C-alpha cells in the first residue's frame, strides 16, 4: 500500500457515538372542573355526520379602565396659556425687529451726514477754480461806480 521508502503508520478509526435523545417528562394532567357545566351542542355536517361537543366560551379580554374625562375648563385654560405664550413670543420678536430697524435707520442717517459733510468740505476746502463760479472784475466795477467810462 505505501511505497517502500516511506515508513508505515498505524491508522486509528473513530466510530461516531450516537447522542441519546433528551428525556422528556410529560407534565401531569390535572383535571379542572369548570365553574358551570357547559351545554352539549350537536352539529349536523352536510354529509350527514353528527358532531357533538361542548360549546366553549372564548375568553374575554379584561376591560380597559375608563380614562377620566378632561374638563372643558382645563382644555380652555391650556389653550389660552399656549396662545398667551405665542403672543408674548411674537411681541418679543416684533420688539427686536423694531429695535434693529431703528438702529439701521440711525446708521443710514449717520452715513448720509458723513457723505454730505465730506462733499461740503471738498467744495469749501478744495482748489479754487473757475468751474461754475462767477468772476467779478473789480477794476471795471470801480470805474463804473466812479463814472469813469473807458
């Protein structure tokens, strides 16, 4: 089986061991007497067979506890409080808007004053030229006043 140059090894064969099924202990059946004896009902099937048995009442869920009624006064007070808070928030926003608008208008007035003041300063302190100004010839006016005509 093996070539001559390889040593022989022993082979172990392991057989699987089956696992025993778990032991199930059946719960003891305790007969329970119903509070009242149910009525026996018989039903005739379409093929003529008759089935007889007890009528079983389906368990009813536990009744839900009734919620206490909320008074109209409590609802009106709550809605009035929400409305009052909304009005207060709106007035706060309106006040902030008016303050910001007032500050903006004040800044525009200051900016206009600075620009207009700068224009006046340029006109007064600027170089005196003959652009658009009226020139008076004093010598000629003096002659005219003294009735010297030339």
